[in-house]
């Protein structure tokens, strides 16, 4: 059957980074056909205004050219015309992230939200997508990787693909180029990994590790997988990091050095974080792609979709991404506690956690989390990191209050059967209600504090009830991310003063952020100031930390800085270092009950 809505995309110019898209409509709206492009992409809560990359949109029918009126920044109206109507345009593809479109001589990549116009009135109709190869012998080896169902195309070939509706068309990103391909089965479901970009990854090891991880996640929800097959699209770069979830695939950007090398058996810090990223996006196939907030079920990508639940969709996912690694044996329990300690450190180092609640952070993601500025650390908290800690607290609370009979795993499985399998949206109070019901305990005070309050989370006590110690220490330097015991003694750390600023890592000692109530704020310094001398000695980013450590806590020192072209002289009083670095460790002398709870928690029992 020929679909009445047909999309074609082809690389028009690799060097000008242009895709050309043509849409053919057999039966355009007789009143005039409205078209629009999404302004945001699901999974990334910011208005990205993809239409700004559209170049030269034209329409014609068998009767000749059709007039097109731009009606808003992201919408067009084609004059009434007999079918078929052909609309063509180019999209500038210069975004190497996972959220837009990219094209050059090495590869092409696109998300439907950034390239395919919505045909108003036809959103629910099935459509086809013809993907054409770039011209030229240099691209003869290019292949296609996408989870979009094939209609008339060889596996990994250019040709005709199909989608049940417009929403599905947008939810299968497409990679084209020369990539490495790995394949494995997880619980009988075919999975593939396509790695593009220069790399020397051990694809066999990568597939073996991902198989373990994916099988854990499929079994977690106690169901057969919600997709017929799944694809990891990986773009290996110099030092990128990021991912975006889709219904049967995910797009990842990683540092090529984080991928496992042939011959290696250990899990490097970089590979551990790559596996955590894969785990995160894969868990999203359940939590947010299928169990989703009611606010995300309207398919309206023309306006913001507000929800106070991102702590559950991003925070709970962030909690399970690393937890899955220890539960499936890819990392050890101490390595897991190091990761959880790093997450806690990021929260404890955010003064904004005392200003913004998690629900506020979620609701305002559009203007705050995705648009950070120099004051963000003082004014906001991340629903990823604090959300992950709330998930950890909730899990440990359920386990300890029910003597291990209930856990967050049970909450997620109930959410899955009630919302994931039915397609119903989760109401704004839905996650709390299910947690209370599944746990059979009153969690009102916990949720009020964790989601709608700004007090410190009860993490230490809950970890102690699971045979894990929690303590805070001062940071040993800018590269200290926490999670590990320090190498300095308490006395050595105490003698190292702090100024309460974050300074650029290289070049001039430019202030990136001034923390609330810190010495730099008290001295009148501001983000953007370039510090040139402290205590009479020149400083740069390279020796900044060394010079600050040479100061004495409580003893004022002169500091010179440029604000624009104006030289400032201030007096700064170095403070004692703040205890904002979290360390967790297994406590093997804990009681039998605590050790049993810990084993069940880390084993997934
Ligand atoms: Zn996520």
C-alpha cells in the first residue's frame, strides 16, 4: 500500500552540510495545508527552534508552483492546491550533538524532530521515508543505521523505511556513513551497536558487556522487552559525552578513549561512565518512553510540556543506571559506592539545593537546567543528581521500613504495568501514590521534604541501615570529584583555604562562578572577573590552586582582578574549606540485618 504522506531525505551537499527533504502529500488539506516543525525534541527540555535551520522552502503541485505563507517562526501555510502537493526544503545540519542533525564528508545523522515537517491533520497516518545516499564514489561505503522499520531496503541499506505515524517517524534517529557494527541477543531480542567516528573499540567486548546490561534491564521490569529490536547509535569523538533516549534506540556521544580497547579486561573510569550512559538511555526505554508523565502524552512539540516529575524520570533513571552496573556484575560494590559518592558530591557542592526544590527544578527545566548561567550553582539544583539521591533514599527507606519486602524495584514494576503497558500518562502525583501503595507505609513527610523542601536528604542514616558508611570531607583540589577517601590528613586539608569560586581550568584565572556566602562573594568579586594577582604574586589558571593554598585561613590578602578593562583591588579573607565531598564505604562490621539489606539492595534481590 502506498502511503499518502511520503518523506524523502538525501544529503544534498556534504560540504555545505545540507540535507534536502521532500514531502509528497496525495491529498493536501483543501483549505490550505498547514505545516510546522517541532520547537523541541522529547528527552531534552528546551526550546531549540529547529526551524531556524530550514533553508529555502518551496511547494508545487501538478498545476505549478504553490504559494507558501510563513505564519509563525515554525509554521507554514500552503495555498489550496490539487494533490499531490510536493514541499521541498533544505536543512542546515551542523549540530554534532544527539539532538539535531549533522552532515559532513565523514557521516550524516538526523533526528526527525529537526528535519521532518509535521503535516497538520495527517499526524496519525502512516508514512514512508525514502533515505537516499550521498552522491560520489567517496561515499560508496556508506550504510544506514536506524531502528525505523524497513519497507524496501536491505539491512543497513539506503531505501524505503516506514513509520506508523508522525510521532514514530520522529522517534527513530538515523545514522549514515561508515560505522562499525556489533550485534548480540539479549533475552532473545536482537540488539545492534553502530559506532561511528574514528575509534579502536573492542566491539566483541562491548557487545558482551551490553548484553549483560540489557538482559538485566529487560528482566527488571519482569516482562518481555517492549521492542522487537534495539539499536545503540554511538558517535565516538575527542571528548564528548551525552545521550538521548528513543523507543527502540538511543543516540550516544562519547570520548573514543572511553570505549574498551582490545586486550583490556579492566573497566576504566571512562568505560564505566560510558556503560552508565548506555544503561541510562536503555532504562529510559521503560521509564519516560513508555511510563511517561501525562504532560508528555499530548505530542505537542510546539510548546513547552510542563511537569514536576522529571525527578522521577531523570532522577530514578540516573539512580538505576549505575546500580544496574553493580547488579549485573560489570562493576564491584566499592566501585558502585564511589559512583554514588560522586553523585552525592555534586549535590552537596550545589548551594542552590537550599534555594530550589526538586519539583521547581523540574518545572523550570526549560529556562533553568537547560540554560545555565553563572548564578545557576547558587540558584538551582539538578533533578538528575538530586533526583538520583531521592531515588536512592526512597529505595533504602522502603527496604528498611518493610524489612526488605518492598523496594523501589516494586514501585517501578507497578508503574510499568499500570502506565507503561497501558499507555496512560502518569498523573503529577502518580509516582508518590504508587510508592505509598506498594510500600504500604506513609511517605508523605519524606516526599514533602525531598521534593517540595530544601532540607538535607536523610542519606547518611539510610545508608547506615544498609551497612554503608557516609561521611563528608573537604575537597583536595579542583580535580577531586569525591566518592573516594582523600589522600590528605584532616589537618592538611584544614590548612588549605578556600575562596568560594570556580575558576577556568586553563588560560587566565577567570572566575566562572562565585558561590553564595564564600570569601570571593564577600570581597565583591563576580563571575567574569579575571584574577591576575593574589598576595602580590601573579596567577593564571595553571597556578591558581597552588597560590590559594599558600594563603592562610582568616588572614586577609590583597587580590587584583580585571572586570572588563577596569582593574580592581579587593581584600579577600580565605575561609576554611567546606565539607562538601561525600565518601561512602562498605561497613563490614554492621549488624546482620544491615548486611542482609545491603546484599539484597546491591544484588537486586
Ligand atoms: Zn535521561
